[in-house]
C-alpha cells in the first residue's frame, strides 16, 4: 500500500465525462487526481458512437447544456488539436421523416429548438438528396442541424486525459475506489482505493453507468441504471457514402422514452476512418451483454431503409454498451448536499460524449466557488424521491 496522497479533488471515472472534469479542474488551478478501475474509456465511452448532438435535445435544461458543450468542443478542438488526433468532425446532422405526420411533428420540434438557440434548417423532400445523395427516395422531408458533430470517443477521452496530465493532473488507472472517506460530521475527505488512500476535500463521481455504486460508497443514493445498446460497424468504404449523421425522426422519441422494452430507430453515420456506424437500440436489461441477433438485424433493416446503397456493404462487427440512465433523462451535475464535498457528473445516458465539456466546465466552477454558467437546479443529484432511488 502506498502512502496517502493529498490533492484538491479526486475525479472517479476516466471516461469522457471524467476526463473533461479532470481537465477543467486542473486548468482551474486545482491539484487533481483521476482514478479509474480500468483504462481510459473502458466503459460507456469506449462503446459509444461519438455523437456531439443538439438535434435530439428538446428545449430545456439539457439543450442549454448541449449548446454550451458545442461551443466548448470547438474550443477544445482548437486548443488540443482534436481534429487530427480524435477524428473531430463538425459535419452536421440530418433528421428525416418518412411520412407527412412525422414531418409535421419534426418541424414543430425544430421550431421550438430554434427559439432555444439551435440552428435547425427545414429541408423539403426534393432537397434531401442534395445533402445526402445516397439517401432513399420517397421520404417526406427533414431538418438539417449544422451544429451536430462527431468524435472518435476513445481517442478524444485519451487526448483530454493527456491534456490534463500535461497541466499537472495525475491519472491512476487500474485503481479501484473501495470507499469514499468522510469526516465525523459527514463531509467528504477523499477516497480509499485498492492502492491506498487519496485525501481531498472534494470527490467528483464521474463513474458513468456505475455512478450509483460510487454514490452508495458515500452513503447517498443516485438511481443510475444501465440502458443497453448495440452498434453495427461496416467495412471501410472508399468514399463518403454518408456525409452527415442521419437518423429517423422517431429516434428523438426513443431517447425520451421511459420504457424498459427494446426500442430501435435508424441512426447512420460514416467515420473519418471509413466504416459506417449503424445504431441505435435501447433496452433496460441490467448489465446483460448477451449478443442479440434480432436486434442487430432490425438495426440493419432500418439502416437499409434509409440508405439502400448499404445493401452490398459487409458488416464487420457489432458491439454493445450501457448508457447511464436516470429516470428523468437529465444527468446529475453538481454538489450533493447530502455529502458535503461530493459532486456528481454522471447519468448522461447516451449524450455523455457530447455533454462532457460543459459538465466538466460547470463542475470546475462549483469546485472553485464560481457561479456556474448554467442553472444547476434541474441537475441536482438529490432531486429523486427516496422510493425512486432504489434500482
């Protein structure tokens, strides 16, 4: 066992959100230690598609968080060269509707988003193939979202961790947190790990899908549940077959759904390396990683309905991951009054990659006593009734 380490803040979790929290904390002048039981991006981040979206956010607190993050992603890209190193692409998104009823709902949704500051440009049916030449014919129309972007999530998280270390943060990977240390009056005083204690007046819970477990170590409840999803990866294509992130309008409803049952909606996007990623499915089945052929077949069929050109493209692999789900679909961000010194930065479901910079920025403002740029009341970690807080 090593001697206890002292610092200003311990960040638990080296996924995208934890990496962003560590980077913003050390940039704010705080002595920072980042801890994870595995490698960088070893959980949800490593199984993500790398979506940086405003297009799927309805007006409200999460949209504000997404717009702040979109700006911060641009700043991070310029400061840390994420374009070439993390495949950052500000390529925009295209949401399409197959029928007139769905199109009317989509256009109403986009109009409300525009009032909230989103660039949302209606696209008539005869204009869809100007944006996506290989898109299926017969669609009713869509909306173009220029602010949507993409990164390769594992590379981006690794780059943010490296940037944090360059500023003086320490990363302890392969180190499991076994307890959150508290003083007799209940205040946080650090963490206990399987490699020794780390003393600090602040602990940030950025443990993603395991955020509820870390909260429990501090004696508080946070109802984070895993929501499983599959992604298909095609063979590399010689040219950009898909130019934007393209998805069907019903994807937004699936994201907002409270159902534990299986839901799938076509989400198709190319990557800088050449393969096309196909999602997205959602279901609450605990941490069951069992491969589901019916699910991936449904995803493939929905993708072909959007892009028939993919019919002769080989699928190389499929992978699964778990989104950290909270009952009201908002993350927990900020200090926990039940355990002074404990801060939460988890529960972003499938939006953690995109929302990470804003989350890290806001957490750093809380840690330094600055007034947060956004109202954190909707993200309060103690907002859930006790009976709802038990999985």
